[in-house]
């Protein structure tokens, strides 16, 4: 069975971390069967694309076709949006035609994030009779998200519904968001397949004892992740407990540094800036507790990665986070409730020794290792293939 992935999000020269979790899924599945991925950069005017180009990467059964195309705006918002969508679909159609001519038609298309790549899959279903599945990784089905689905444009809502209603199967990385998808759309078949962790990078490593408890937070430091709320809670903690330090790992705005200075926490809070994935693993292995205080989420990779490093997790109850965190490996607080987060920090300082980091790591490794996740995708593909055969489905010519 030949599978073609169409990814709405994927790492590219302009956004190296965009959809990197999708790339990790692709790399894992490619160890079990060949995977081709097509991604067309869909950022429009927001990125300085210098020229139309194709980047092809081949490694260990994975072939990535990353396309970028130059877009010259007219300066009128609605015209630019319409013209960009026309060019996007025209360019994507050309890419698909060239891919099919060289490689033949796939048996199944796997869409990652429905809009816009799902519209291409929808067209191929209608014209070429190629079935498709959808993996949704976004968090905009949570009411607290500024991009909440029901507040998006009619174009976005209608096309998302069309894509989901025609998909032969749908996956999501959390049960919580998966149930919301099932309530919004008439899904034919649904499964939860979590984000994976590279356990060769993220594993428990016993660290030297330190009098200071080290917290760590890893994110892009945007409003969604609420790093300001973490700093406020740490400032409250500091009134009663001084023996701690915190690493904020990721790109940051100067306002956060000013906030640290204003609260006189500069000696305890360190900013790393944007770092590579392997550096994140090393930072986690040197920490004691992971903090995630997001306003909304799906199932963030960083929680699973922290658990695989044996870190107890203090996290906001957003998206599917509470599916991973329980009394044995951390504390769940209400999203946006700084007082609750402060209390959780107090509690973990007092009772840190109750957490068995080796057991936390071992349990997480069983759930999130890349072999297990890859096998779940392959099992899904095989189940779909068998179902199509039983229904007398004719493969695309």
C-alpha cells in the first residue's frame, strides 16, 4: 500500500519548527514503510519568500517535497487573499500532476491539518477516486482559543466540514479534542494517536543533587503558552521559598525579561532563547520539574517529552494535557489561575521527593515511543486497506 502525506504544516526554510511534530511522525512511520510528504508553504504575505523553489530531502525511507512560491501582493486585503488562494491551488495541482507522473498514484492520502492541504485531497477523491484520512493537530476546537473554530470565517468552517465529512478516517493526538471533533463533524471513523517522543534523546538521566529545585518551561513563549503567568506565580513562590531556579527555553519577547527584572527574579530565571531539539532534551535532563501553563492546547509534545525525561509536570488543564498528567507524575491546575499554579509550585517544593522519576520516565516511554506510535499509524493504514478490499474498492488507475 502506497501512502502520500499532504501536510498543511511542515518544517521549511522560513519556519523550521512549523509542524515539526508531523515531521517526527513521518520519520517514525518511514522506518516501517516508505513515506512521501508534500508540503506547500501557505504563509502568503507573512514570510519573505525570495523565489519559487522546491526542496527535496530523502533519508531512511522518507522523501520530503517542500515547495515555496513567491507571491506578489496587490496591497488590497481581500484581493490578495483571493489571489493567493487561486495561486496556491493552481501551484499545488501542478505539483500533484508532476508527482503522479513520476511516482504513480498512491493508494491512500494522509492529510495533516485539514486546511489547506485537505482541499487538495478532496479534489483528488472526486477526480481520481483516491481515499484520504485526516490527522488534526490544532487546538482551535477549544472555546478559549483565539482561533476557535466557530469564530473562524465561513470559508474555513465550510471547507473544514467538507474535508472531515469526506475523510475515510480521522485521527487526533488527544481524546479530549477528539471528542470535540466528533461533536462538530460526522466522523466515519476516529482514533486517538498521540504525539511521539524520540526516547533516544528524551530519557531519564540522574542528575547531581542541588539545593535548588530547577523548574523548566519550553515553548515558543507566545500568549497561548502564558509564560507571563508562570513568572507571576514564581514571583509569589519567591516570597516564601528562595531555593529554586527556572529555565525558560524558547524565543522570548523583551517584555518577559522586563517582567523578570521588575519582580527581581533575574538571579533565578534564565532565558535560553530558541534552541535545537537536542538542546531541549539536555535542558530537561538537568531540570527537576516541568511547567506548562497554556491557555489552550491539544496534546503538546513537550509534556510527553518531559515525562520521558522523568520530570513531574505542573500543567494547566487545557486540551488533552490531563490525559497524560496524574497524581503519580504531576499536578493539574486550572488554565489562567495563577493562584492555583502558585499553590502547585509550593506543594511540589515541599513534596518533590514523593515522585519517582525513573518510574515516571519508564511509564511515559511505553506510551509515547516512536515505534509504538508508528505501528498505530501502520495498523490504521492496514485496517483501511482491508476495509476497502472487503467493500470491493477499485484502486485508482
